[in-house]
C-alpha cells in the first residue's frame, strides 16, 4: 500500500503517502510496532491514541511523532505506532487478590503459571473492566515458583512469566475483546523451502556467529544444597549426577572438534523434595494432617530447623518452622510468624491467612528417603544433558532477505515464532529454524526480512539414497559409520533424528500407516494420549524429541545433533 489512513481521536482521518522504508517490525517476546514515514506540504496534528490498521492488525500512536520542517512547505513525519499488546504496559502490576484489593507494588508470590496469570488478568480488569482483555492458558499445569515483583507493569510482568515458565504468547482481537494466548510456542510452520537462487526464495542468506563463548564439551553439573543431609556423596554440599562422583558429562564428538572446554552449571531449582498435601486440619490453627507423610522425625538434621514452605493456598510462599510432628496421627504443628504489619500468620481471625485441606507444601532442611534423592539426581542428569546438547557447538543465526515475487507466488506470510525451512548446500544447512524477528515492508507487502533463531553449527554429512514410501511421500534416511541414530526426513522438509534402539520397528510401524502428509501438531505432546491439534496431526519436532502419532498414541524419540 502506498497510502495509509490515520484515524485521529475526535478529528477527521488523514491519508498520507508513505515513504518506501515504512515497515512493521515484530519480534518474538518483544517489540511489535509499525514505523511510518511520510512527507506533507503542510503540518498535520497527530494526537496520542491515533491509530492505523496494517495487515489486519491495529497499531496505536502512544508517543508524539518526530516532525522535521525541511522547507517552507515540506514536513517530514517519523511515527511509531504500537500494537495492542502495549496496552498491558500502561497498567501497573500490583498484587491484586480475587476481591480486587491490592496492597503493594512490591511483593512476592508463589504459584504455578495460572496463578500468576490470574493476577495479571485481575490487574487488567482493574482498569479496562471485564470482557476487554481475556487470558487463556494453553500450557496447562506447571511447576510452582516463588517470584518477586517491584514497580513493574503488566507487559513486563508477562515477559517475566514467559522467561520463568519457558512459554510464549500471542494475542487475537474479536470485536472489542482482546484474547491473550499463553502457550508453549508461538507461531506456526510452513513447508515452503527457501534457498538462495533464482526462483528459490532468497535474495541473500547471511550466517552470523551468535556466540562462540557458549561452547562446552565437559559439563560439571550440580543441583541445590537442600535436603541432602550431612553424609551425602562424600559430604558433597550440592546434589550430584547419578553414579558419577566427579559429577560431569563429556561429549566425545564435541571434544574431537574443539578439545576439552569445561564449564560448571548450577541448577538451584533441582533438589530432593516431596510435595505433600494437607489432608485434614488439627486441633488448632497451627496444626494440620498429611495422611501420606512418612515419619519425619527419622529424617531431621542436627543443627537445622525443619521448615514447611507452602506452594498453594492462602499461605502460598510463606515458610514456617516445624515445632513437632506426630508420626502416629501424621500431624504437623508449626510455629506462627508475625509479619511486618504485626499480623499473626496463620491467623485465627481470618481464613485468608489460614491453611486448608488441599494446600500443597514442601519440607526444607531435612534429609529424605533414598528414592527422593535418586529421583532428584535423575532430574539433574536430564537437565545437564539438555544443557550440554544445546551448548556443545557454536551458536549461529541467519538473516534472510526474501524474494518478494516468491512470497507472492506462494501466498506466504511470516509471524514471530514461525518455523521456516532453509536450505543451503554449501553451508551445510538444511534446517527448520524459527523466526525471531520479522520485518515487513508496508509499501511492498510481500517484502520480508527475517532474523532466524540461533542454531548449533553441525558438520556436513553425505546422505544415503532416497527410500520411497507410497506415491506422494519420500523418506530420506541418513546413517553413518559409528552413528547411534538415523535421520528421517520427508519430502516436505520435516525431519528428525531417531535413536537406533528398536528403530527399525518404530519406523516401520509409522511408515506402514496410510499417510500421504506429515501433519504438524501445534504443541509438544504432554503425554502419549494428548489430544492432537489439529485432529489429524501426527508429527511434532521439538528441541530434544520427535513425536509420531501411531494408533492414536504419541510415541517419543530422542533427537541428537548430526
């Protein structure tokens, strides 16, 4: 579009002739703005809250535009319009409870993702009212976290939650209602390949080294120092990897390429724990029962006072010293605390500061039965292995200058988070990478510039000949001497590396099905019976696993780099 209409509050709309560098810039978990540049022979007032509509999205002027008079009858305007998500940045993030009462802008909160989103939604309702901003959590249940907030707004709080809970967001507008979707991964996927060359989609492809400092080929990994006891693993102060006194992982292939590069990683959120639950109340406000509790008295540590930390309920985030535990009745007696307001907690006079049946908690400053320690060590191993796999090669990113005629011919479009299939034989690149930064020209609507996600450098290898499957699909299988896995890739660009363990049966079982298309699921399956979306989805490629849907059940295989 060469002209653009700007809607002004309480004034007539104005139509402007755009400069060719006007563009929309959208970043994953970041800016979403329209940069509008134009000239006029006379000055025109553009008040705050003026807005435009570009590519089906509304952008609002929240700051005064820059105006430069370059001649007697010529004015240059530089305007930045912001998407509707910036409405969240106008609202303070306060500790609003379910009744709408808030006490402070400085607070901490313990809860799962949904608990934090409830606070976010209540803050938006506090200003905008109901049915204006709605929040939908598509992720489901998450772990509990204790987070602190100080003098922030709702948009920054959303960014923080996405970082803490490893999630992303998108929003949509239905009439006057905005709906914020919090999900595992924003964006979609296109099977359309992009490659340098005439008619192949790319004017240029630039590979940049995002970071070489990340490389680690030997990782020393440790967990937290909680709930280990004085005699844990040769008096180690921190949780260690299972069956590994030195507590490190090697990657032999990476060491062959780069030598030994050591790094220490501390996972302070991993430690032996048992999440208990209040199953009954005791004789006083300071007593409760957990019918599934073991004999705590056998696991107390000399010199330490056992404490209870509540994860859910009215006392979520509070910690209390344990005065006593009765193993016969499985009853805890805790000591009250007095907060900065002089309020006794638990408080006999108000249920808002009392525990209740169903509240969940963990115990700190104790030892735990061996099975809990072993489970924590295994969790540490999985976290360390994931970290090593992501950091054993240099991180690269790619910038794509896309051929607008190719985009137009294929009716392509891009949003932050989208998976983009990029091929470059000389660079050894055949990758599905996510778009982190999408710039779209407003005048030439088919002109895109993409910044793609960081990926690990992978050495090139020669593929084996194609194996045919059915009439329409082609499956390429790549295997090499000494490999412990193979790469399966469809003609449409989906691919996954699968462990050799029982791999023949797994592949044969999948390929025996009557598929003519790999249909991508829009989220990583939570379990084997997770409902696919869309309903005919049969495939998902994640960071660490690939999922095939076979006989109405998801089957997961580990992915390794190649």
